[in-house]
């Protein structure tokens, strides 16, 4: 039985991929919120110590807390936009996936590029599954993104069963 799915290289899918690569199994929103609270708490403590002890030596620590917070904002908000803009000609490209018994057939269609590939399931380095997407890593730098909403002739569980048979411990389910 062939299961079909699609995914378009739009900002939402690239953001999900970027957050996956940064936060791995952790929920990106919760991780960002946690680190933001830690940074803010640290900044408040440093400001209070500056007021109480009247010591300018804490300015460096305050700057460090602010830099950490700005770095978190960059990674969570700006990096996905930068990675999406870097797609150049692949923006808006649509991949169609056909999950066969032993192989995955991929057809890419865009204004600039058309192509097809056939990959055995055993060649995937790892597979991540979130609530919205499947991320199939052919190499550490090449990822196929499958939108779970577009699955036809089967379910996400059918795909999970096919892939986990070959990927075994390389199949990772994220809880977000």
C-alpha cells in the first residue's frame, strides 16, 4: 500500500525544522520561555545587588544576562527567518512523498527545480516526529520534511510503523 504526503517549503515548515535542530526533543516554546524567565530573573537579581551594594562591578554581569536573552530571541525568532530567506530558489518548492514498502519516492516541484529521488528507509540517519511534521534525515545536513496534515491513503501511524521498522532507535518522537 502506497501512502502519499506532501510538504511545501514555506516559512512554517522551515521554522519547525530550525526549532527542531536547536531544541531537539524539547518543546521550543517551553524551552524559550524557561530560558527567558531564567535570564530575566538573573537580570533582576543583578540589578537588586547593584542597588543594595552600590557597586558598579555588577554591570558586566547585567550585560551578560542581557546578551544571553538577546541570543535566545535571535535563535527563536530571527534564525528561522534567516534560514527561510537562505532557501533562495527553493522557496515555495513542494515535495510529494510516496511511502512504498521498502523505499520512499520523492518528487520535487518548483519554478526553478524539478527532480525525483528514491531512498531506502534503511538509509535514513534518523527520523524525528512532532505533532505536525515528520523530519527524515538522509544525512546530518539533508532533511525531508513531511507535513502530517497532507497524508493520504494511510495515517501517520502507518508511516511511523514503516520507518521505525528500519530506523529502530533512530526514530525519535518529540512530545510537542
